[in-house]
């Protein structure tokens, strides 16, 4: 439910006491630090301090200003409007909870191998989260209420239907990935519209996000792939920021060897390559795509941290220096080899970079302004990223040069 006067909603951040062992018994409410939450429509003490994940209020003001002056931004906004015409006209599609709770079937190689969490939550939830996030972004650029209402409708449909989130995919690293990817986009959607939601809806969404964080943190498998680890950390980081849970932020950023700040240094070689993904070259020739996929998770985490007081982009620091090297390394391939195979003699010979990898370089160029990054955008600006960023030219794009 959208609050009657969304610009004056006085609900916001509360410290919460959460029993992690008994989270599934909490339903759709949390206990407030100063006492039990009232039934519906209670008022929190201060406004939601956002948006503050991938876009801050200041960023949005700047990006809206750019739309009034640059054709590429106007084209991006028109493209988003066209994409959302059918979305705003149809009700959200939400899989039933029992389908999502279906346990893994280890005896099949089909969709059921990872249980309903992949077949239903990941596959359908990813598309729904794209729609919700895009509606929330267009609302932020246009202030047109139908987009706000549709973003809220999709988000609350998932929160209301798939609740409680299953917690019984024990030791299944694939399931962690299939939870992290859509939930991260839903967390960004929430961040973009939270100040316009009723207090009861906000409490329900934050409960739901914390259930996802519980699943991810309790299944932190040392054998998980690098991409699973990085995107799971990015998801927990987002949840930590929007729910004001410092312990989740610390877990995602700072736990030894596996936290994002450590991975930004150790997983990137001195020349910028993410060498852990090299092995996929002989399997399916997707090493470049996976390297850029990993880089996107780290870049998204750096952007979220920046808006919450931690600068991981700083090239004067080890992590920021590595991010810059990594960005330049993959930019060289993305500028020349989207749709064109890498020539013989290169370690990635025969690979092509997927077109949907180019949008990441909007965010990278926003932070580094390096010529190698600009070359990607000169040749390939305007794509749509299906992992997290969506239409990055609209959200993060700045003039080149």
C-alpha cells in the first residue's frame, strides 16, 4: 500500500532486535527497539534515509538534470517507457509458495535439480524484479505515480506470497545464487520507493529481505564459485544497508578472505584479470563474460558502500586500484569483441563478449573516466543489463569526454 501522502511519510529507520534462529516465526513484523510494533500504520521516528544503494538522492538529481540536456539520456528514458507499457497494464506474476519450497531433486539434470528456488523463484522472480526496478527508476526520473504503484505492487506481491522464504536448501551453493540475484534487485527496488511506502509495508519488506539474508549467510559454502560468493555478498550488503543492520554490512564487506573488500584485492590479478574464471574458456568459452559478471558484483558493492560512507572506488587504496585495473582489462575486450571473436594467440581466443555486458561500463566510467571505458560506450552504449543494472545509460550514464 502506498501511503496517502508519500512525500511526508515519517516512517524510517528503527533499530531492530531479530532472533536469527527464530526468524521464520516472526511473520511480517519486527520488534522495535523501544517496544512492540503496533498493528498496522504505525509511525517510525524518522524518514527513510534514501535512496542510498546504487543511486543516492544527489545522484538522481544529477541524472535527472542530464536527461534534460542529452539525447542519449532522453533515448534511454523513452526506451524504458516503451518497455514498461505492458508491465504497467498487467498484474504481477508470482509463483506459489509451495512451488518455490519444492526441495532439490539430485537425481535429475532438468529444472528440478536445484528445486523450486531456481525454476520458480529465480527464473520468474528475476523478470519480476527487473520490472519492479525499472518502474521504480522511471518513477524517480518522471515522478509519475503509475510507475510507483506498479513497482510497489510487484514488490509487495512477492513479499506477501513467497513468505516465509524457504530455509531448507541446505549445502546447496546453487540455491544461494538463485536467491541472491532476484533479491538484490528487489532490495534496490525497495530502496528506490521505500520513502513512499506505508510503515507496515516497509516492515514486511524488511522482514522478507532479512529472511533472504539469513539463508545466504547460513549457507556460506567455502566451495562456492567466485561469482556465487561475490553476488551473495553484494545481496547481503544491500540488505544490510536498507534494513540498517550493521552486522550484515560487516559480514559482506569485512569477513576474512571471503568478504568483498578482501576479494577486490585477492581475486583480481595485478594486470586486472579475474583469473579464477579462466577455466571456463575450455568448457564453454564464457571466461570473459564471467569475469565481467564478477566485476559487476564488485562494482555494485563499491557503489552501495560509497553511498553509505565507505569509499571502495578510491584508486589510492588497494581495492580501488584493483577495481580500476580490472575495469581496464575487461574494457579492452568489451570494446573490440562484442559480437566479434577474440583472435588466435590470445588466452581467450574464440570467445565473444555478450552485448549485455556493455552497460556495466556506464557505472565504471562514472567512477573512473578512463579512455578505455569510454571506448566501450562509444561503440556499444544503449544496451540492457539483465543481471542488476538494467538500463545503465539512464541510471548512471554521463557524457563522454
